[in-house]
């Protein structure tokens, strides 16, 4: 029983305050850049910020992990949007089953492309919920926002003397 109780407690260590605040600043900066791009493009789909929020936390706080690297971020998110848009186009009338199918299919494609990025599952789910069947949605805001995240992280890393992307 003790094992189960411990399993639900905090698993990680508490990071030093300075790097944690620096990562939080990077998250805010990168999401602000994406928000500006959405406003400048006169897009109304601010819902895309949700998966980008998860991507930003991975990139800025767990920047050395394989799911946080540029290929995984850009290709994982974009491929997930394309897969989900294709399913919305091909199977628009299957109701609530479309979301789980899109996430599963997106994961299979991310694995095949060696671009697993967990927020890609959220991208696929969002595309199905909003019924985007236009593949251009995968270009903007998904691919463009993902590139902005990666570019922001590279810039932020240079300013903080932290290495991003990782040398895996």
C-alpha cells in the first residue's frame, strides 16, 4: 500500500529557482510570438495555443529529451494535424470516435517518422474537435507555430547559454 501512495506523490526533483523562472519566461515568450503570428494572420483559432503550451513546456523545461527536439516538435505536430485533417475529410460522420482514432493514427505516423511529440496527440484531437479538414491548417498555424516555438527556444537557449537543441 505504501508503494501506491508514494507512486502518486511528486516524482521529480524541484529545480533551482533561476532555471525554472528562465524556462517559464521562455514559455511565455514563445507563446506570445505564436499569438502575435495568429493575430497578424487574422486567424480566429486561438485554440491552437493549447497544444503549443504543452510543446513549450517540453521544449523549455525538458529541452534535452527526445520528445523536445526540433524534428519531433515540428514534424510530430504537423504530421498529427495532417493525419487528423485527412480523417475529418474521409470520416466526418463517425462522431466521438473520430478523436481517438485520429490520436492513435497520428501516434502511429509519428512513430514511423521518428518524430514522437506527445502534444501532437493534442493537435490531432483539436483538429478533429474543430473539424478542420483543410490541410493548409497543418501549415498555419500548426507547422508555423511549431517552427516559431523551436526558433524561440534556440534564441532563448543562446541568451541563457543553455544548449537547444540537444546533442543526442
